[in-house]
């Protein structure tokens, strides 16, 4: 569904969350949990933005393709008149 860049971005966010756990685990389990709680909404917003951007791009590409098909159909009609 998503483009490669969006998937890579989601993986990077996941790795940041994992890194937070590794770094904060020895310091405090509570700090690790709070950091994760803060990171989860950010990840969700990123995924929602990526889905919206992908949906917008697909709509634009579909509209462009439909316009080209209409132009080709018009050219075909003109050629068939002769």
C-alpha cells in the first residue's frame, strides 16, 4: 500500500523505539515506558500522513491517466472519421 520511503520511515521509527528501550532499560523501566508512550502517537501520525500522501498521489496519477485516455479516445474518433 505504501511507497518504499514510507515503509523505511516506519522502520526507522520502530528502531528509535527499540533504541529507547535499550538505552533507558538500565536507567529506569518507567522512563522507557514513558518514552514509548510518547513515541507511539508520533508513529501513528507518521503512518496516517504517509497513507494520506499515498492516497493523494494515487488520485492524481489516476486523474492524469484518465485525461490521457480521453485524449487518445478523441484522437481515435478523429482518425476514424476519415
